[in-house]
């Protein structure tokens, strides 16, 4: 798996655009998140349609066209240093094909942050732009507003990425061992749903695959992993990092399924790695070569996520 291009780190005064590619954004949470960003000496700019609601589909933040237009305009604006997704939800897959990927590639690399439904954009940015992205907390999400660890780890990654080259989660080995590869992944439901689309990479071969999800019953997680296995997408994966499973079945119910579907890959698997929908979620760069030590619960990046 090829290493991707690393964007430049942020500096005080950097202009960051906040977009809503997926679900509707609560205004109070957005304002609280913007206050945090301003406290970091960033200059957040809210895209025009962030607070929109789709007229007939209330689970979407505005129309597909408007959400795509906001993202593309922010990315192609030379005064913007980073694009942060306000929240996840659902909707990226509806708008991803409306983006002008050639124009976005021509605009050059910049920082991109999000998780959950944003997994589909992480995949697209890797496949279409060849760009490192950050799987991390979003400004209008509960955890970003209230949790110091989530804020500080993201802030360090943005401003001083060399200080977080070792991501120590306190996780434990589901399958012990060490592995090297390039990080990728996100929500397992989105990775399965993206199979066969123009933005999905053909395999996770050579990758350190990060997996998590929210509000999924165990049989549905089984379905997603089985689909990835049957499609051959997991062939040659180097290692697996399991994040949070918030609002899923109790972990003692889910864990045997994860062991059943992933244990046969013959690669190290670490659980409870502390990224995703959990409290105090860590920021994990995607597209960076790294070493996983499942026994120690660490991910050591070969180089900082951002230049």
C-alpha cells in the first residue's frame, strides 16, 4: 500500500473551514466547537449551508448539491488551510460523486478531519487525491466540546504532529504481535458500503486497518466484516486496530464475533484502541506508514502525520 502525501501542519492564525457533508448540525454545538477552535488561535469559517436542513429528508444537512458545493468551495479556496467536518450522521455517499475531484486535486493538499460517515470521504481522499487525512473529533460533536483528551490530541496533531508520533491507547491484544503497514479505515459499515464504488480502494493489502462503529447490533457487524472478507478486501492486511463500539451490544457479546471474523487473518489485532465514537477519542492519521504493537497497545508513526 502506497504512502500518501502529507499536508502542512497548522500554525496560529490558520483559516479553517467547517463543512457539513452528512447529517444536520445543531447550532449550539457548532458554536461551542467554534469557540474551542478560536481558543486554539484558529480562524474558523462556517460554510454557507452548514446549518441547512433538507426539505424532505431530515437526516441530511441540506441538499446533496449544496453539501458538495460547500466542501469543494472550501477545499479549493487558497485562503483555507484545513477543512473540518462539523459532524457525521449520513449523507457523504450521496454527494461524493458530485465533487469535482480534478479541481480538488489541482487545489493541492490541505488538512482534512472527520470520522464516522466521513469514512467515505477518507477513502475518496486517499483514492482520488492520494492524501493523508485525520480520523479525529469534529467541532459539532459532543465529545469534541466536552472532552479535554480529544481536544488536546487533535490540537497536538494539527500544530505539533511530531509530539504524537507514538499513539498509546492502553489497548490490549486480541491477537498479539507486531506489524508494519500504512494506516487506513474508519467505520466498518461505511467500508463495507463503499465496496464497488469509484472511491473505494481495491484492497486493504499492506495496511494497518482501523475499525470502529456506533449503534450496530452484533449480527450487523458480522455482516459487514463477512462482506469485506468475501470480497477479498481484507486479503493481505498487515494488522488491525479496533476502536470504540459505542451503543453496540455489550463488548462481551461483540468480542467473540470480532475474534471469529478477524482472528483467522493471522495478523496482530489490538482492541480498545480509543478512537471513534468513544469519550476522549484519539486522532489517528490515515495514510501514514506505522508500526502496530498489539501487546503494548501502541501505534508508532514512521513520521509525523503532517509536514
